[in-house]
C-alpha cells in the first residue's frame, strides 16, 4: 500500500437502497416546499418554494438522482398524493396552468446537478453553482411560460403572468439554493 493510498480512503458507491432512500427523501422535500404556496390574484400561478427545493435537490444529488427525485415527485402527484402546490394532485395539475413548471422540474434538477456537481474531489466553485441555479430556474420558467402560452394563446400574457411577478422572488430562491448547495454539498458528499 502506498502512502497516498493509505491517506485517501475511497468510499464505496452508495447501495441501491441508499440511493432510493435519498431520492425518496428529496421528492418529499419538494412536496413539502410545494405546501408553502401563496395564491396571487392576478395569475393562476401561485408563489411557492418548489423551485428553491428543485434547484437544491438537483445541486445536492447530482444529475441522475436529482432527475429521479423529481420524476418520483411527479409520479406521486399523478397517483393522487397531495404533493403539488396547496395539496393538489392528479393529471389536471399537469395539463393545467402550472403543469409546465411541474413538467420542467426533472430537467431543471438534472441541469442544476450536472453543472453544480464537483469534478472529482474538487467542489464546484461558487460561480458554477450560481450558473447552475440560474439555468435550472430558466428551464422551470421556460416550461411554465410555454404551457401558459399554449393554454391562453398569448405568449406576451403568459410571460407577463408566468414570469414577471416571480422574477425578484426567484432571484432570492436562486441565491438561497446556491447557498444550500455550497454549504450542503461537502457534507452530503462526505456521507454519500
């Protein structure tokens, strides 16, 4: 055994059971964040903490597990569990005004995770985590505004009601998600 080999302990990859548990917990975190929902009188889209949770889950779990967690979250909602905003569930939520946001969640988590993940033993720098969160949030809004435009037939109105009211709050969510990832990732990776 070499000196460097004795100083660096290689962790065995997580077992399938551990990975499944992480994915399930992450889906529940997003479901809990969805329950913090504030309806806005001028738009069918409520203010929620879901995007913050989606970005944090993606950044902490990485591309594969982040994507899987959000697919599980959507599946739970489709099965009738009250995991969507305000305790909603069912296919109606996915084809309704907020469905585009929901359907974009797995891709947003995957993109955030792919960019914010460490490269080898080197943690992601702050700028890369921020870029990851900005791109993840952009994917969420692109999905949401696109579906609003399809349902309403007016892309300008969809942008006005599906993006503009959330811009400032989402900047804060991006910053908070980046902080969670930067602070939590080293601890998470130690136990992953």
